C-alpha cells in the first residue's frame, strides 16, 4: 500500500477529523436553515399589502400634518408666536409627499441569489478554512507530539517525502471536501432563492463570476490548511499553530492598527491581513482617508487607496511559501528524536 493512501486513511480515521467534519456540517446546515426562514417570496399579494400599508401611512401622515397646520393657524388667530414650534408658514410647505412612502420599505426581506450569494461563498470558505486549519495542524502536530512521526520515519526514512505526502493527503482531503460541500452549498441556496427568494437576472456572466468566487474560496481553504500544517510542523505541536494564529491575528488586527493610528500613517488598513482577505473575496477593498476632506468647503471626495485581489494573491502566496518552506527546511535539518 502506498504512503499517500495510508495517510489519507489515517487522516480520515482520526477522531478530530470526524468531529470537526460533523461540526462543519452542522454549522453550515444551521446557517442555511435559519436563513431560509428569514426570506419570503414577494408574491403579488405581498406586494399589494405593502402598497396598501404605504398608502395608509401616507394618509395618516397627511392627516397629522393637516391637524398640525390647523393648530398653528388657531394659535396665530389667538395672537401667539408659532414659528419656533411649527416652523415658517405653519409648516404648509412641508406637506407629506407620496414618494416619501415607498412600498419597497414595507416589503419583507427577499433573498436575491445574484446579489447576495457571493457573501455566502465567503461564509462557506471561512468555515471550511477553519476546518482545514485545525485538522491540518492536528494531523501533523499529533504525530510529533505522540512520537508517531519518529516511528513512521523508521519505516520510511525519507523525511521530505514523508512530510510532503502528509501535506498532499491533507490538501487532497480539503480539496475534495470543499468541492463537494461547495456544490451542495450552491444547490441549497439556489433552492432557497427559487422557493423563498428570487433567481432573477442570472446570466452566463453571473454564473462565471460565481464560479471565479468559488475558485478563490477553494484557494483560500487550501492555503489556510497548508499554513496550519506548516506551523504545527515547525513547532512539533498542534498548539504551536493555534498560538501562532492567535498571535498573528492580535498583531495584525490590533497591534498594527494601533501603531498606524499613533504614527498617523495614511491608509493604515493596507497593512492589515483582513483587508487582503476582504479584497480576495470581493475582488478589491477600497480604503478612504476622510482627513483629506475640508467639510467647511462643502462636499468632498476623500483620498482613496484600492487593494486588489492580485495584491492579496501576492501577500498570501508569500506567506504560504514562507511557512511551507520553513517547515520542510526544519524537517530536513533538525534532529528527529
């Protein structure tokens, strides 16, 4: 039996892998189920009810305005000052208008697959990426911690081949899981949109864009899993990867933000990892510097800095290569005991 097949079976039979898979499935199912109840298809009866509510609100506001004008005129007849309380001309110039009561505001929420599904692709990618990180870190971390790695190297003494095979088994598992669950995720939300939302304006171009979003989600899940694996291999313990992840988050999202704020660096969020994650999924992230505006002079177009998904690919690619290269270098150089 090949080492690759053995590692695939080993990964699939681990209790943590199975537990995390169950939690992932339950979490995704909960999100989809809860969301399906929040959406309601806009039938002609629902639209008619919203229009009736808008007309009733307009009539109510008009009657209230008439009563206020009448009260103002009565106060004026008594010789009272009314401008401070009722405004100039008793507020007659501010009568409610029908366009102030748009029926759309009274409509219930309806899920729009075309406009909103890309957001749920990001939710799906984040969930699977977390699964891949924890499972990947534990897969190699437990081997080091329990001595299983040393026993395996007695059977297959080629260090780099062993580590690369473990990594390949992990990435193959995450790849297959992402593709299968991603297809099911898309089908579920298409069903929700068909039954309780809208699938209008779905063209070939829109499907192509969704497909590209799915590829970016796949790339992110594989990257996070590989980084988790590499960090745990570097530290020879699962906790190393988890601690490093917490440390990176704290430095990036808290430390760097505080530092750039103190130093007054323009567009400081371009140094924060979450900005690049956002641009990766949304194709770009726009940062604005409102300090460049002089609002005393009227409207202002603030200075803007755009982070593209190509820049995100470079940042994440460098991080991936650095982590994996360090893991393989230490695997080759250090003592295995």
